[in-house]
């Protein structure tokens, strides 16, 4: 009887530990390393925790995107594209900011330094 109780306690501890581990992994905040790429080529790799407030202008076939870094966050401030979906995305959080007409992507890099989204 004592042996059965011990196994139940061990199983319960393992189950609770697995749940806690899953919650930690799922709620893990994104990294601070961001890549800005255009047409598959990485233009910038930035550590938002070390970047000062500034804007970056990226040109593509006569059109421009203005990217703003402010208070350790990044977003598309201005864009010469017809729909402005990239601007309406807001600050970079979980999903990448994409400007399809200008082939520009802003996304968090994974911890190994590779892009967060496989190409």
C-alpha cells in the first residue's frame, strides 16, 4: 500500500512539473534580437535591448519603409505601399511585421541567431 502511494505521488510530481514546464515555454517572451530582411537578404540584425531610439529607412524600387526603434521596441512607422498592413500591425510582438509590396520582413530571431521563421 505504501509503495502504491509513493508511485502516485511521484507520478503527480512529474505531471505537475511537466505542466509548469509547458507553461513556461509557451509564455516565454520573445527574444531581443531582431532581423530586418528584404527579398530574403538580411539587412540588419539588431539587439533591441542595446539600440538607442532611432529610425531606419529601407528603400525598394523607389519606395521607402521607415522603421522606428523606440524604448526597446520596433515597428513600421511609414511605408510607401498601397495597403499599409505593415504599419497597422503595430509594434513587433509575436508575429513578424511584413510589407509584401516592398518585400520587407521584421521578425525576432530565435536563440541560435537563425531566423525565427524557416524559409
